[in-house]
């Protein structure tokens, strides 16, 4: 990468935000892989929307704990939380209400069978 491009990237995303962004990305990627592997295809989109909303809440919590500045020129944790929330809204709009009820029935059935055993 050219040095000027690296300097611009470093100015936009501070080292602390870059570390948090990678950590949030991993906390999003691992459960997403589990969702794709274990759920039926019709339940994947509602499960992704729930995952994205939870990730947005986690990003907000981290931003509050790190006292991240809200109004800055570059990318902030608040921007990341907003992007995750908007993506979660899009995923929930694209999924059908029947699929959401099936997702929660599927999750509660698993919990009930685990308690019986």
C-alpha cells in the first residue's frame, strides 16, 4: 500500500478503534457461522437480524465504556453501531413474520428439551 494511503487510513481509524472493530467483527463472524450451520435456511435471516441488533448494542456499550467521541471526522464506534442497527433493520424487514415466529419456537423448543433431559 502506498504510504499516503496508509497515513489517511490511520487518521480515519485510530488504533484503539481499529482493535475494537476487529474484536466486534470476530464476535459477529463466529455466531454468524454457527447460525448458518445450525438453522434451517428460512430461519437464517431473522436470526441474523437478532444477531446484528445484539452486535449494535454491544458496540454502543463498548463506545460508552471507552468514552468514544461522537462527533469526529473519522469512523467512530457510534458509526459502527448505527451501521449494524441499520443492517439489522434491513434483515428484519426482508424476513417474513412467519419466519420470526418459527425462529423463536425453534429456540424455545431446544431450551425445553434440554431441561427435560
